[in-house]
C-alpha cells in the first residue's frame, strides 16, 4: 500500500462563516467514510499560524523555518493502492472543505510506520 498526504494552504477555504457548521459536518463525513473504507491514517487542521522552530540544541524560537506567504492549513494522510485512489479521496476532501487539495506520495520508510 502507498501513503499519500492530501493538504491545503491556510486561507484556501473560502466560504461565509455561517456555512462553517455545514463545512465541518461535510468534512467529518468524508473522514468517517475514509475510516470505514480502511484508508484513513491521520489528519487535521491547524490553529492560527504561530509555528515555532526547535533546533538541534533544543533552542525554541518563533517560526516558521523560512518565512513564506504559504502556510499549511490542514492535511490528511491516507493509505491506498494507487495514485488514482488518492485522487478519488482528494476530490471528496476538496468538495467537503470547499478548496483544492494538493496530493503528494510519501516515501516509504519502515522505521516511520506502525
């Protein structure tokens, strides 16, 4: 099985705030569907953009690592057979979140899996 991260940028979700409960319901429905299909690994969104950077000596400072206008807004990690399967789930997530999704295959690393 192959793992993919499906993500969107902070600020890409554009809808009237009164639609937030419906967007949340729609997104949670896709998560439940992906879990039932056995493809869901992990996912979530982020609170406001206040990242910190921790270096090798443990020093903590305000981030991001490199300043950028683009920030990750949320992500899903799925495990499926093919790219087409990943695109299928990305389309469902895009519809529920009301924004495009980026799909990237993750490098298989047996040390990083359960």
